[in-house]
C-alpha cells in the first residue's frame, strides 16, 4: 500500500490518498478547500484530476446510492 499525492485543481494544495488497489476511479475531496474532483489513478499515479460542479457531485452521489441499493437487494 503506497500513498498517492493528489494536487487540487482549485487551490493547488497537495493531499494524500492510500488504497489497497493501485487503480481507482472516483471522487476525491480536497482537505483544504473542500472542492470535489473526479480522479483516475493507475498504478498509484494520478492520470486525471478534474474539478466537479455541485450538480455533477449530486448526480454521482445519487448514482452511487442507487447502485448500493441494488447491491443490497441481491445479496
């Protein structure tokens, strides 16, 4: 497990994230300005980091909740 440095596209603050899987695609929230961004990690390297609007964040949260709801129903 390695730490990955993520630079916020809004405030340029460097944050860290550690995951068991070296590949990740999803939301990340800056610890300083609290801005959400969509990140893509491949082999613990940041390939993409794009700031999200409030509407995009809401859509992703709703989608995640819907996916979780269906996963619970089929277990």
